[in-house]
């Protein structure tokens, strides 16, 4: 009876925290939408001028601007855009002349696939590196993992991608240099085509996750309950996996959420180098063509993904560590 009451109280105490986190995320998203709209308006150039070319007359440019709605005041355009986003209607692409939702629907599965496969490789690898380094603190294994993670943090992503192309494409000729994704390709063909982008992104994101995992576990290993469990005869691996890891789940999940959010919007350079048809490269094309509705929609998707990942990380941390609920 007492256990049931405490479980019910625990669930009830989580709901206000969850609602506050969701409300904070929504307010943040609205503030971000204002920043995105303002920055998009500050970009040099004009979509009407880009569409008509340099030979267009001022009258033709003005007529096309009126047709696109670009001559309306900025607050009116922002209100219309925000209302459309609330209805899941991002408007029409100023360049392609088709709904932005259709353009994004073609690229979003590719980005999710790339992020999912990278996470499936990076998360277990980072956990293994962090746990091993923490257990073997001070040993040559710990020093080797720290050196490797520091080297991966220091390497810029364009250099990682370029070195991957030189090694696996030019020298060894094992993998293709361009990531060609199509619905007709088999799973093995898709995996081989995306191998280099996946490896490049894994090198970029795994180091920070491994270092945070090591720091969190090493901090817990100095606690008295670890020494007590060891005195009772429990092996170090059992103590780490059964007691230490659940207690430091919060910072580890937060580090992973930050790293995985990068896979949604921060992979611009990797997608550009490998010509991967994802949302990041689509946003670059939107900036080049001054396609503001498409640019703003892509930026909002990236920000929403970041906020959702951080919200999920907060919830996991609160569930795993009840002491955080009182803070």
C-alpha cells in the first residue's frame, strides 16, 4: 500500500515538472522563431531579384515582390508565417514554387536515417570508451582513450571528412565519395553509400559523449557507497553497471542529447562534402537562393529537434534521480 502511494506521489510530482519544461520549451521556441525571422530578413539579396536575374527591370522585381508578399511589413509577414507554422503549413517555396512541406518531406527521412545510424554507432562506442576509461583510471588505457577523445574534439569536421575521402575513397577505394540515397537502393547499398558521412559524424560527436561519461562515472566511483559495495565482494564492473551508471545517468543523457542534436542541424559541412541530400544541405541551398520560407522552416525544425532532445534528457534525468525534482 505504501509502495503504491509513493509511486502515485512520484508520478504526480513529475507532471508539474513536465508541464513547466514543456511551457519553457514553447516559450523558447517562440523566441527562437523571432530571431530566425529577423536574421533571415537581414540576409543580403532578394528572392525576387534572384528569381528574375540581374537583367530584370525594377518594375518586374517590384511586381514579383508583391506577388510573393515580400512588400508587406515585417510584423505582418512574421504573424502570417508563425500562424502557418502553428498549422503545420510552412508556406510556398519562393524558388521552387511548391509547398515547403513537400520539399522538406523529401529530405527529412534522409536526415533522420543518417542521424539514427550515426547514433546507433556513436552512443554505444562513447559509453564503452567512457566506462572503460573511468574503470581503468590512471592506466595506459585511460590515457590512450583521453588522447584519442581530445584528438577527435580538436579535429574540425571538414578535415575529418576530407581525410576519410582521401583514405577510403582515393587510397583504398573501398567506399564511394558521394552519398547517393535513393528509394530503389537496397539496405546494403544505402549503408555503403552513407558509410563515410556516418563515420565522419561519429568521430565528431563521440568524443564529447565519451569524456562526459568518463567524468560522471569517475565522480561516482569516489563515493562511499561504491567502496561499501566493493567491500561486500561485488566486482567493479557490477558496481559500475548496477549502481554507478544509474546514478550518473542525468549528465550522460544530457551530453548525448547535446551531441545528437548536432546530427540534425550541425552536419552542414559533412552533408555538403558528401553531397548528402539532407535538411542541412537543403538549408544551405535556401540561403543561397534567398528562399526565406524554406530557410525558416528548416531552422525551426532544427531548433524543435534540439528542444525535444533536451526535454527528453531532462525527463530521463528526473526519473533516474529523484533528488533533482526538489531543486
